[in-house]
């Protein structure tokens, strides 16, 4: 990797900031070859540290959930306030109820005969 000054120079002149040899791809700061190398190394890192990353994500999600719940904000969207000591706002609750109802109806239609269905 190059220094900060070189980085800015390469970036402003549309030269790859990683190798400094090739022209950077359009709307990127690296050439195609360096982008591919970077992608491969990222994928290897994720494969190698999968359990650690999953655990960090789980802990972060749990902390976010309890922080939002304590503040009285919807734990699904994190935007709107909740009512009556619930964990979801009215909007998210209605959306989840609708989705569950659709799944239920698909299951009912798939498993029963038409004359047995009463909605």
C-alpha cells in the first residue's frame, strides 16, 4: 500500500492506488487485477475466521436489540417508537402479521381440499 500523499495523487489521476501501475477501473480506486486479488483475500479471511465473525455479529445484534428495547424503539426497524411495552412498532407488527398470514394461507391451500377451507 502507498502513503497517504501517494494515495491522493494516484486517486486524483485515476491510477490504481494499490499497485500504482495500471489505470484504475471506472468509479473505483483500483485496477481490475487488484480488485480481484482484494476480493479473493477477503473471501479467504472470511472462510478462515467464520466462527469469530458470526460470534461478533451475534453479540452486536444482541446488544442492539437490548439497547433499542430499553429505549422503547422498535427492535426490527430501529426507527419508530413502540407502544404498550411491546418490542415492535405498529408498522413492523402489521408487516410481520401480513407475512405470517400469507405463509399460513399458502400452507392451508397446499395441504387441504378446497371444501375443507374456512377463512
